C-alpha cells in the first residue's frame, strides 16, 4: 500500500481525492496540506510514497517548488494535479522531477490510472498530450514517446545530467554509486536513441518550456 499526501488549497479537491481512494487497497491518505509550509512539514513527518500536488497554491513557487521538493525528497513520486494547461506545463513538470501530470479537467478514471502507473514505478502523460504534439512536430512527438518509457530513476539521472552534473555528483545526489550512474547513462542513450552525452542533454532540454 502506497502512502499519499494531498497538497491542494481547495478543500473540495482534497475531499474528492480522499473519497475516490477511500476503498482502494493500493493507497492510503496519510496527510493533507493547503500551503507550502504545511506541505514541507507534512512530507517530513509522514514520509509518503506519493504526493498529489497543485503547483498553483499559497507559498508554492510553481515548477521551482517541484524541483526543490524532489531535491529534498528524491524518492518521492510526485503527481501534479493542476488547473494549468496540460500542453504547456506537463512535460516541463516531468522534466523537473514529476512522475505524472493530470489536469483538473480530467476524469477520475484518468487520475486513478495515473496514480496506478506511478505506483508501479512508471511515468504518466495523457495520450491526448502526445496527440497535441503530433500536429506540431513528428520528431518531437517521437521523442515524447521515448521519454514516456523512462523510469523515474532514469528521468532523475537525465535531469541531473542536463543541469551539468558529473557522475560523482549524480551518485551523491541519488545515493547510488558511480558505476550505477554509468549504467543509467547507457540505458538513456539507448532508450532515447542518441549516440553521445551532448545529444542526450539536448534531448532532455527539448522538454523545457518557458
């Protein structure tokens, strides 16, 4: 059973998610927060497996807050459940360490699907997002498809590589050894279909939006 914290400043949202998961044996709600201060305190106290988070809430600085949370709690799986447009923020959130992104306009079925995918160690992006990008650039859509197949740990390594971190720094940040980092780099090169580190970093930065 995965422990969940819900961070949202709307009581109806918190209650709705709680009711939806009440009888689900895969999840247990262990904490709630309606602002940034409460969120950090709750994360430290209950050490959840999954955080369902609205990035637009009091005392939270959007995507930067997500990055800070992932730095402080690297093993935490974060699902962004937000009012912000998915096509603008989803891939940016994933690149910043989120394990999934679901807009609040989505159905409860989609939210549950995302949680189950994250629970199993996967990354969730709605198929509709991929369809949106198909109309823009076929090459980019293919990259998105490959990116979606990466594990949470592979994305963490990729994020650190794209920010200029060395193997030694990545190993320290993720509490793994340098040999393991090298293994992840090899996997990333293969999965993202690139031949060198420079192209790998370029691939990662495709998902950074302003």
